[in-house]
C-alpha cells in the first residue's frame, strides 16, 4: 500500500478493500468506547471484519480495544458496530481517526451512535453515570476536515449548529426513562490525551463549559455531520475528573468502571437503537 495517498484516495481504497469482504447493508453505525465493546458480541452477528484485514486501515493499539467492525442485527435493526476506535493519541493524523466513520457512511449508514468513557468536569456527576452528549468542544485537536475537502462526502464549510440530533437525543432520553436510568446531559470536551488532565486542566475545561472530558468522539461527530449523518452521543462517566477526587487516575480503573457500568449501558444502547431506527425511515 502506497504511503502517499491523499485522505480521499485512502478512504476509497479502504472502502474497495472492505467491500470485497462484506455483503451487508447497515442502517445505523455504533462506536463502542473503552470497556464497552462487549455489546457487539451479543448481537445477531452476520459478518465481522478486522481492521487489520482492510488494506491501509489505521489499526488501533490500545489495550481493551478489539479493532473490528461487527455487522449484524441488534433487535432486528441492521447495524455496523466499531469494536474499538482509532485515537489521535496513537499518533495517527486526525483524518485517520475519522476514516472508520467515513467508511461506515460509505457502507450505507444513515445515523451514527457514538459512545465513550469520560472523566467528569461537572461536580454533580458521579462515576458510573451516563451523559447524553448535547454538544462538544474539540478545539484542542485539529478539525478532521482540514485539508482538501472531500466533495463526495460533504461541503467545505459544514454547519455545526446541531451536531447531536435533537430527535435522536430524545430517543436516548426515552430509552433511559424506560430502563429507569438517570441520564445526565452535557458538553463533551475532546482533548488529545494520552495523559489524563491535570487538576488545572480539568478546571479550565469546566470554565469553558464542559461537563465531561475524553480523548475521542467529537472529531468523529464532526466528520459524520460533514458527511450528512445524523449523530447521537452517550458518554459513560467512568471517573471523576482529575482533582475533583484526590484519587490518581489509571486506565485500568477507567476500564473497570466502564465494565461495571456495561450491563446498564447495554440496556441503554439497545433501547436507544430501537427508537432511533424508528426515526430513520
Ligand atoms: N480524562 C480523559 N479521558 C478519559 C477520562 C478522563 O478522566 N476518563 C476516561 N477517559
């Protein structure tokens, strides 16, 4: 595989490679964040595609990230699930971190459900809470749209006034109510990572208007909106932001907290997916 492909050439070459393996038409894309990937094993799986099988695909290196697309039916809804994502902190260009989302767009999805694990900024949040992402701040990482515009996907200057669909967000609220899950709502801040924040950085993010902080998601949401997808986001607050509690942060604890929240989280996702599907027709 040549190394000098443009972002667009790389995308379409990955698409050709993926298409030669896959014969499934998903309507909804789902990205499962740290510690939340197990849900993909529970759907009616029709096909799977490891990222490493796709020529030129950026392969994730983080422990706990499996790295494959799972195609199948979640309660009858045709979905493609990303079990593991590509992070900016792994050293990939930001355009690579959104390549999988663009690929799912080419697979035919109409909407994208993004999930992640995050640290709290809002002092009312507790570890294990779920937060509906109402908006985001991502100016600490480059826009994934910098560079030649891919006209086939969307316009040069896309509107971002409603990144997270109000209609699809309402589906998540209803699913949470059905499952008796107390759903928080707020603004997600994407930082580069891989280090966790200092207490002062957590304060800064709160002052900027953030409620939760993490190392993913917002750039994917921007690329998805650029490509005309409807987007909805749910964050699993795996820990209090640094300095809010005096406990040092570790990836192992973040994963354990996400693991612990997983059963409820699965319930929330499944309930949301059924409702979201009814809005895509
Ligand atoms: N900060 C950044 N990213 C995270 C955190 C955090 O506290 N928890 C999970 N992902």
